[in-house]
C-alpha cells in the first residue's frame, strides 16, 4: 500500500504546475472566445457597412432617378416652342409671310417619321445560332453527327 | 444597518426576483394562448424595426408625335413637421408663412399638434419648388447658428421642420395643348384631358414594402416600373400654330371663345385641337380663375352647340346617298316652306327661285335643305345622322367628352318640324369634334375613322401602337366624292374667303342663331366653318367655331378666313406641296 502511495507521490505534479495548467486552459478559452468574438465582430461590422452602403446606394438611385427626370424636363423647357421662338427672334430671325413661302422639292428628302421611343411590342426572335454545336453537344451527339456526315459523304460518292 | 432592515431588503429583492419571472411566464402564456394578440405584437414589432415604405413610380411622360416632351416630372418638396421634435411652433408658422406662403394660422395649428402614437407628422405644404427649398435651407441654417445652445424654452427654433423630395408634374410648354393634356393636382390625381383619361396608366402601380432599419438586413428594393409614356398624334408645331390662329381670330372678331379642330380624315388622328381659354398647367391652382363657372375645359369635345348650316353637309350627304336627290335636282325656292306646322325661311328671308343642289349649298338655303330632308324622310334621315355619330360620343381618347343631343322620331320632345330644322343644323346639338368626325367621312371616301389623340403607349420597354379604328361607313365613296366636288365648286363660285391659292379645298360655312328660353330671339350667333383638302387627296380636315362673334354674325365673314389662315400655316408645317406640284411629283417615276 505504501508502495502505491510513494509511486503516486513521486509521479504527481507539483501544485504550482497544476495551477499553471488551469490558468493556461482558462487563458486559452479566453483567447478562443476573443478570437471568435473578434471574427464575429469583424464580419458583422463588414456586413453592417455593406448594408449601410446598400441603403445609401438605394437612396442614390432614387436621387439619380429624380435628377434624370429633372434634366429631361429642363431640356424640354429649354427647347420648348416659346423659348425656341424667343431665341430665334433674339438671333434676328423673322417669320416668313405665308405668301412668300415657295414649295421647293428636294430629291431624296425623307419626311421625319413619328418618334419611336422603344422597340415595338412585336418581340424580335433571334434566329441565328449563337454558339456552334461543338460547344453545346455531348461527345455521343458529336460522334453520331460525325458518323452521319461520313455516311452522307459515302452514299453520295457511291452515286 | 440593522439586521431587521437588511432582512427586509433581502425579502424585497427576493420578491422582485420571483415576481418578474412569474410576470414573464404569465405574459408568455397569455400571448401563446391568444393568437390575435401574438399577431398584433408581431405587427407592432415589425412596424418599429421594418417601417413600411410606398414606392411610387414616376408618372409617365407625354410626348407629341415628334418626341417633344409635353408633360414630364421634376423634383418638388413636401414640407412638414415632425411633431415630437417641434420646439417652437410659432417660429415654424412664421417661417413657412413668409417663405412659402402657407397660411399662418393653419401652419401654427398644424405645428402645435401634440405628438402621439397615431400622430407623428403633419404636412404643411406640398409641391414646393427646389428654389423655395433653397431659401428655406438658408433660414434653417441661420436659425441654427444664431439660437443653438441655451436652455430658454421660448427661443426661436425651427426644430421639427422637415422637407422631403419627390417627383411632381411639370409641363414644359406651359399653356400649349393644355386643353388636351389636362393636369395633375397636388394629390397626384389627373384632371381633364389625357391626365384624367389615362390616369391609372400614367400613374403606374405603387408598391408598399417593408424596409428593415437594420443594415444587416438591408435588401434590394423591388423594382417598380414607371408609369406608361404616351406618344400623341398631336404635332407641337401644328398645335402652336393653330392656337395662335384661333387666338388671333377671337381677338379680331370679338368672339367669346374660339375652337379649331384639325384631324387627318384618312386615319382619324387629331393633329391639333385648339380652344380658348387655356391655362398654364404648371399653375393648376388657378383653374377657377381661368375657367370661371360653367366654362368648359375643352370646348372642342365637351360643349355641344347648334352647329347651323355646316350641318347641311350631312343632310345633303344622306340625300345624295339614299338617292332622294342628285346634284342636278332642281328645287324652286319660293323663300318659304312649311313642315310640321313650322314655317321655314332663308337666312335673308329671300326667294332664290330655281336652284340645283349646288346652288342650295352655295347659297346655304334653309328652305331647300328642309325640302331635301322631307325627300329623304325621317326614317332614313335620322338613320344617316346616327351613322354619322350625331347624338353619341365620338370616342375620342380624352376625358369629359359630351354626347350632344339628337332628338329622333319616337322621343317625347320630337316634332315633325324637327326634320326641317335639323336639316340646317337647328334643334340638334353636337360638339365640334363630333361634327369634324362626321364630316371626315365625306373627306375620306365615306369611311368615318375614330378620332384619336394617343398614337402609342410606351410601357415596360415596349412601344405599343394604337390601332386606327373605323367607326362606321355612313355613305358610299361615290357619294362622298360627289359631295366633296360639289362643295369645292360652291366655295369657288362664291369666291369664299376660305379659298387658298394653290390648293383646292371643299367646305361649308355655318351661322347658327343661339337659342334662348324664348326661342331664337337673340342676335348672337355661333359662326362655324368646316373644310378639307387637298380635294383629290385630303390630308386635313379643319373645323372652326367662333362663339358669339362681335364684328359680324356670319360664318362666311368671320370663320371662313380663319380656315384659310389655318390651312396656310398647315400646308407649310405638313410639307404639303401645292396641287400642281404634287400632281407633277406623283406623275414622276
């Protein structure tokens, strides 16, 4: 029995070493927690910053859309018939009396068509093959096609 | 501290630690057991963390047929107060009253509202232009720098005064085509014309979404397509020229109002529709000043009137088409005819002797046309008028069209005499657009096209052309051509003021006495003229109406020159060559 107690005493760690291990374990846990918290905070902060950017960009989109409308309207105001007439008058132009107007036929003149603001509602069907078949067919389809081509050539030669 | 006191405190703390969990558990059970309460609380939380936002699409734009913008959008601001932030309502009221013209008492009452869960924001004024907001910004900055800091509760403060941008309507051409366009009011609702007729299409569909305040939950806002754009058949230059023509005519003739309709008889496309008065659509709040009580916004489509002798065109068309008369048929005009007990006389009370149908139209003889109507008979006469669309809306794509009135046999207020009076445009009411559309059938080989102002709708990236529609075919092409030639010859023999050098046109004047409750006792008239040309290939039909002209009551004196003036402008704007050049050009290979 004594032998066992002696053996245990000889191989047991010193108290200070046990304390040190406990502290190290605790510190390791703290560091791990800090690491996880740091990663979480970093990702969370970046996600929040991106979120804020999205919100800011959405506000920008709204602002730009308003600015586009503003510019279109301002352009229309500058080019309005009354403004254009005033500018023409300021440049010294005068309106021609109707009895002085002479119709002049200009060969090749094409009358300005009505405005087309967007494609007509008849959707255009693209018929051209965008990609050669080599890019879309499987190896078996390719082999079958090649075999069919050879067969066609051979039968045509026999004729 | 005594032990007793310490014990009491521990007991209190223990009680609190016990009661709180009990309350929490009780609340949990209560919410779980009552689904409605749970939903209500969920909604409440959602409202706080994800406030709802309405995405309002930009209102569709309106273009003329050449792509000139007639109605667009621009940034305007709404100015209001965040009630919980307001410190001094009087300062706010004084500022918005001085800078933005808001009534002081109204602004003070709004800014003094108590903030509550249901009342957090009060609108003071909307549609404020950016220039005004710039002034407001300066004042707010000045106030902040002068009166910031300090604890004086009564110091001037504009805290709580806020402004938010949004899109509002703008009409770059101001008064041009205002009667066609209509306007959008402060609430964004379309009134009159195209704005009312196509209100839902132009406005688009707004969408309500919940936007999380938490940036971590930020997400893409759903895309809401803008309102549809409209492309009109109206040509800005033609419209402007016609407005100038009718304005000059109203001023020179001393008329109460003037209306001028220009349409392409081949397609029904309205090229111009000019009436008086017109308003600057950017100042829609002045509507009541420009259009005092009972003044129609667009006389051309709303106001029915007795058209007078221009109506004879329809009478003669039906008579020729049904075979009741031919151009060579001679009528001996004794200056008076009695139909259904009513005695009909000519405009000059004279007897014109033997007249063929051309003479009847050239001299605008009421007696002759009343006789022609009796030859047609009421059944056929009114059938033709119905086919010409008299008494019905023409279906023009503008809001507020009037139908006029056509009394027919079988109606309680129809008498036999109406057949004779209707023949020369009395006792029947039609709008200028109805008359123009009806008579366009004669200019277009007997085919009456539906009038249209919108040529195409641009929606979600595609332009949808609006199909031209045939309204009816009230008479044979042969009859239409015959009548056109007859009316052209009438104008030429009459040496009418409507004639234009180089272009052969057909037309008819009209002078209608204005009925009063006591009959036709007034000296005031409605003067009209309808004409179309070039005769062998009509490209335009013009209808002129001058209400109560002051210088002369006669259509031939006041309305015919307006037609000529309009055609002189129109042929230049439409690049229409004189007849001889056109024939030469078309004969060239």
